[in-house]
C-alpha cells in the first residue's frame, strides 16, 4: 500500500513537509501545493523555495503545477526537470472560483476539446513523467467515463482521482462507486482521494476495496500526522509525540516568518490538529480567534489537556 500526502494550500509547505517526514513514517510521496507560472514565465520566490532540492531530505517530493496554457505548464516542467525532478503533477482538480475562472485546475474539465488539446501538447513535449490529479467531473459523476477514456489515450504516469465533482467543492458525499466502477478500464496506476479522514475510516475503506493499492490523504493527515503509519500497521498517535510535533512546527514558523504570519499559519494547522481531541470545540473557537501568540499558546496548552479520540483524524464538522 502506498499513501501520498495531498497538497494543502497554506499548510503543507516546505517546513511542514520536512518536520512531518522526520517524525512520522508511512508516506510514499509528498506533493507541493500548486505552483502557477506567470504569463511572463516566472515563479515566485516562495514557489522556488517550495521546490528547492535543498529542502528535501529523506522523502520523495512531487511538484504540482497549475496552468491554463500548455506552453506555461511545459516551461515550468522544464525548470523542474533542470532541478532534478523526474515527475510533475498536473492540477486539474482545484475547484476555487478564482482558479477555474482562468481555465486552471478543475476549469480544464469544462471543455473536453480544450482539455484534449492541452494534453496533446504536454504529453508530446514533456521531458519528464506527468501525473494528473483531477475530479470525477465538472458538474456530474456521469462525466467521469468520458474523462477516463480521454486520459487513457495518454502516458499518464499516475491518475489521482478526488471522488467529487467540481460543483461539490469539498462538500457533500464523495462518489467512490464512480471511480471503482471503471477501475478495470483505467490503463494507468490509479490513486484514490477523498474523505479518508481517520485510521478507522481508511482501514475500513481499504479492506472493502482491496483492489486499491494507492491512496492520497490530505485533511486526515493534516489532523493526525501518524495516520499513514497507523494504517500501515504501526503504532497509533501518542500525545507526547503529537505535542512535540506541534511545537516543532510552531518554533520553525516563528524563526522563519514574521510573528503575524507565523500565527496565521499555526491557526490553520491548529484547527486541523484540534480535530484529534475529545470535546475540543470550545478550545478550537479560542484557537481560531487567537489574535496574539500568547492567546494562541494558551489555547494550545488547553487543547493538549484533552484526551485524544480513539480514532483521531479530521472532523469536517469542525
């Protein structure tokens, strides 16, 4: 079983990945939050830092690229190939309105013809392997069969499917049955993604679907950093290592960013970590509203006084 750590904007940056990989096992690949080449063929300093090989130690990283034009995507791929990367991931799944309005992310799913032209170009000229992360359709799961037929005609190194349509964003139920019903027709390695939030839900899903041997998990791992280790038969999350992990992130962000930026990042991380504790609703509210480092630290201290849940992981109700 291979478990991938999904890219989460504002959370899974380079410091986060280094700290997680150093403390928790079980991840076969980490993916960067998407980088977006500009019309002037530039990447920001932050994006360059995300893919800097010097920030990778002891784990495999796959850069994710988002673009509406194949020439921009290919330019970024060539920059990444020059840095030593052998695989890049095309983001065809981001549902954000500001992204899709530009024809990026899940916006590529709006036009079958446009997507075909895009894929023709990138798979004809990419110097390295290109995997794809996408959704089952723009509006309806019924679109998935036609999408899969198209993708089968290209040398896609891996197909990562988030089992929702773009119109659902991250709400409502996933449709794993849509993905699984066509699994035997998929000519490339398939990676399932969607609502694998706790060790229990992951284990139940994988036991019920033994034909799957690759999954991608995002919010579940952002909440419970030991989730992959536990699913693969290792020990469950322990409170002492959980606190040490949080503190390592906090101290790293304080050294790396201005105080307000570090606080904003840790509030985003903290709201996921809080999902792993019993009766954490009131503390979570204080954590989210923390306007100073002192207030944040007090809310975290209070949070870690609560016991861990028996099956800790992300809770969408939070």
